[in-house]
C-alpha cells in the first residue's frame, strides 16, 4: 500500500483528490493539510511514502516543504501539483529533488499513475512543464533577481542598497539591467513579468 499525504489549500479540491485516490486499491491517503507548515508536520508524524503538494500554499509553499523534506533527509518523496507552467517554479522544484511535477489539469488516473511511478523511484514530469523550461529560461542574474525581489516587497532603492550593502547607483544599475533583460518599461512591469514567470521565488 502506498501511503500518501495531500497538501492543498483549496478544501474542495483536496477532499476530491482524497476521495478519488482512496478508490485505488494500492493507495491510502494518510493525511491532509491546508497549508505548508501543517504538511511538513504531518510528513514528519505520518511518514508517508509520497507527499502530493500544491505549489502555492499559505505559510509554506509546496516548494518550501519540498526543500525542507530534502534538507531534513525524510524518506518521503514529493510530487508537486501546479496550475501554471512557470519555469522558475519548475527549476527550483527539480533542484529540491522532487519525484514528480504535474499540472492540476491532469486526470485522477494520471495522478494515481504518477504516484505509483514516483514510489517506484521514477521521475514524472508533465511534458508541458519540461518544455516551458527549455522555451523560457530566466534571463536574470542572481543579483538582479534579488534586487527585483526586494523591490517587489515595496523597498526603495535606498532600502535595497542598505540590505545588500550596495550603493544607490549600483542598485539602480541592477534594476535598469533587469528591466532591459525583461523588456520592461517600468520597475512595476519588470516585477510583474518576473513574478508571473516564477523567477522571484
């Protein structure tokens, strides 16, 4: 029996997934979590074989949980569910050692099959997601992403400079370069583009 934990903040979807997976002869849902913190606590407590996690959960994202599972050395494998094929999310998920990455539009049969494959040690990735990475790599340098991330939190150029120990002019140059790489005309537009792609995560 494959023991599965579900982490999904939308209650109706979470309960529907639990019901559908419970119909499978070889899958048992041992826990449900509406946020990432609870999901991580339940992974530690229940020791499931597979954690099926939504990326965008409150308190801790599915990516945060996957990274924590990897760092803490839990034997649980992670299968990520997402609504969007965001390259930044995908790259971070793969770096955290996830076993699977599926779009939410997948059928329950596809999800059950993916759970079995991940449990068997294989990696399952929706073709649309893997193609998104090759088609749309992040053009930003790590420092440009950092500056944009701080700007997205509402920090001024002076605040960002103080946080990163950089001069105001250097921060302005990073911001200008980031806008240029993204084809954005304003700081807000650059933040929006990068956030929509999942590059600020």
